[in-house]
C-alpha cells in the first residue's frame, strides 16, 4: 500500500463514543496500528484526511478497529467536508459511514493556527 492510495471508511467505535460523551479532544482520527505503520504515522501525529469533496486535519489515535477503516467523531468541525452527497434513506442525514478517504502525515512544525 502506498500513501497516495490509502482509503478508509468512516465508522464508529466504543472509544470514540466515550470521548464524545466526555467532550475531550474531539478532533482526532482513530486508525488501527497496522494501517498506521503502513502510512508511517504514529499516535498523536497530525494527519490530513481528504476525500474528493474536501479535507480536515486531526491527531492520530490508535484503536482496535478494522483494517482500512477509520473513525472521526461527527463533532469534528471538518467532517462534513469529507462526506459525499449520499443521504441516509431514513434520517436524511449525510452518510458518514461510506466515504472513501486518503490519509497523509503532516509535519506538525508546518501547521499554523492563524494566531500571532
């Protein structure tokens, strides 16, 4: 697998649910350790998660989830930029569970906050 061809599916995990309930550190992406090793990313690294619609940045958290699957909380401010136009047939909400994405490591020293 190469970095440019890595794709995943947004999903749901217990750790993600517990972090949502505690309102702590909601801008993260969960990934399993094997996928992270293939992408040369470590826990707490910052990655760019992108789809054909947009991108977001998040810190890596290792989790016991399926290979080629990631979890990003729906409370992450950038999550809507990753989803496609498909809606859940019942709730009419964006289909967060079926969005192909690419993951790239970002050099933390090059991230700016916009603050001086």
